[in-house]
């Protein structure tokens, strides 16, 4: 996933796509896709597939701070989208991890862009 930068952190962001719904509990089995940018990855291989992330309109925010607070930021983003009456596609969100992926969850240096894919707006 790229070479570490001068600080020793990995330089390329990676993305987790979480599929969720209102009935999800801590014990619910979740579907999570992990998308890691790999230059020259080639075609599908046993154990993983190579795909491009499609371009979409999204509502997004930047979460800075410990990962233990990330779920609060996700809820805040969904609440904001609902208040703005922005229709989103189910309870799906993307997490693009920008900094801190090599640190512990309580590390205050974590940074992630949260994205909610939006439905097309009708005019």
C-alpha cells in the first residue's frame, strides 16, 4: 500500500465500506469491503478482486481523533444528511483512512474521511 512517509506512516489512504441498517446490534455479523490502493495490481487474484471505486455524489465529513469516537461521527453525518433531506442509499458509508492506520484505536492522530453515497436528486 505504498511506502511509509518521513513520519513512518503509510502514505496511501485505504477505504472500508460498511453495510449497516437500523437493526444492527453489536453482535450482528457485518459485511465490510476493504479497498486498498495498489499501483499496478493487475487483474483479480485468488482471495481478492481488483475493482475501481465508482464516482458518486456523497455527503462527507472528516473525522479527526481516536477511532473509538468514529461511530459518533458516522451517526452525526447520517443525522446531518437527514436534516438536509439528502436521500442516501441505505445505511452504507465509506471510511477512507487518511492517517493513523498504523496506530492504536485510541491514538488522537487518526484521521478518516466519512462518506455516505447519495441517491440521484430529481429535478
